[in-house]
C-alpha cells in the first residue's frame, strides 16, 4: 500500500524536516514533500490580509494544481506598540522582500524610543491544510516575548535575534534549533495540525 503524499508549500528544507518529525512523533506515516517536488507549479502571491488567509491561499493553490493534500503556513512578528505590525508584512517591512537585516534595522529604529515595559511582541503562525476537493482547516500558534534593543545570536533568521521568548533569558537566535522548535509559533501551529491531519488523512 502506497503512503499518502502530503505537500508542504515551502522550499525550506528545515520546515519540511520540522513538520516531518512532528507527524512521525504523532504516528502518522505520510510521505511529506516540499514544493520543489512540483517545480511546474508557480509560487502563490500572498494577497491575504491575515496569516490565515495567506496560508489558505498557498495550500489551496498547491492542492488544486497537484490533486494532493497540501499544507502551507504564514507567519510573522506582531509588535504590541505597532498595533500588530509588521504582521503579514514582516518579510518585506523595509520594502525589499526577504532582506532580514534591513527589516530588523528598520524595526529597531522605529522602536528606539520605546522603553522595556512596552516592548512586548509575539511571533504568530497560521498553518492550513487544504484538500483538492476544497476542504480546508486552519490552526494557529504564538510565541510571546519581548524585543531587545540590539540583535543577539546567530541561529535562526528574520527577527529571531531581537525576540526574547517569554520565560527565557536569551533571544530566539541564541536557542538551538531543537529548543526553538519546542516553543516556536510554527512548532505550535504544526503540532495543532496533527489532529486535523489525522481527521482528514488518517
């Protein structure tokens, strides 16, 4: 009997490894592949106004194009004093998509006069599962913390060097990948997806 194939809408090998481990821990024997397995399917434009909308857009596009169940996630940093910004614009906050350093520097400059008591923030992640027939489910995960005044640590990416997770004395970029996955917004969202995958694909 062939295993059910599940596509994760990413070209990030780390994300695939993370979700694969979570599904395996839950006893789900699925063949998980990334979007690289379908190079003919173009990336989906993230035109939604919430993490959930963007995750659903990507999951549905991949499920429709391949005829297979697809998972997609969207995540970002939400800063309390900026009313939740950068939010869905986290990856392009400075104007150039994916310029982590410029995004980080701009955010720190915007918050330079904000004292420690008001530097609360959280990483948010929405993970969506879509089936070719249009069935969809979305789950969310959050990692609360505070923002440092300067970046510390070399692990991780994006805003990891300035977010100090609740209950920790170090930033996300100072945690090991395993430590971060255990508490991360994406780890929480992916783990919340397990019962959904069991319900729809188990």
